[in-house]
C-alpha cells in the first residue's frame, strides 16, 4: 500500500498479481490536459486504486478519484467550484483484440507490454467526468433562455438584413 504522491510509472500486471492498493494525492498542476478545462492549477485529487486479479484471471484496476476543481460558470463567467468524482473499473488488455474479448462490466485499458503512466490514466478518467457546462446554483445573471428568468429587451437597432428583404421584394 502506498500513501502520498502517486508514482509516475507502474507495471499494472505486477501490481495486480500482488494485489497492491495505491492511495495518494494527484496535484492538478501535474495534469495539463485536465487543466485546459479548468481555471487555475491549484488543488489536488484524492486517488484510491486497487490492483487485483478477478475470478476469471483478468487483471483489474478498481477504485475512485475525487476532489474539487474550478471551472468557468457559463452564465456569469466567474469561477465556480465543481466536485469531481470518478469510479474506476478497468481491465487490462495487451491489444485491441484482447480488449474486445473482455466482459462488458469492465472498461478496457490497453497497456501493451509496457508500464503505464498512472497519472495519465487518472487524468483521462477525470476529464470524462467533468460536466459539459458548469453553473453556479444561484447565479444572479439573467438570460433569455432556461430557468434563470426571461429578459425583455427593446431593440432600437435597425435590422441589417432589412435591405435584403427590400431587394427580394423588388425582384418580384
């Protein structure tokens, strides 16, 4: 069992055979692809992974990762705190063909014959768990769409396409 920062590279086959549990903290600043969707790189994610071999002799990685990140509120454009949580239920496969043979209860993780970057696996799963659009629960910005309230606007600007309507009417 490990506790602290996550190791960079691991051999998941050996860890599964020994039924190793890795718990630790993953700093957001070490996950650049995830940070592209976030505001700032401060913070960390708690990770708890269990490597094992199931009754069908399939090597697996189960566990979870959870934490809080900041994204841009799509209503007011201010930072909004978002809780992220992902459950892992991965089965190791050496190739695409081997991945197709796995039971559907597992998500395949194609590893080939190499060690894996554990942080990259966690990062990819976290990216998939992010909400598409983040909002404050009580955002005060009113929009003309959705439940945030309707805004009635008086538009005194001329329609730029009115000239086209006149041309079309003249051609008839």
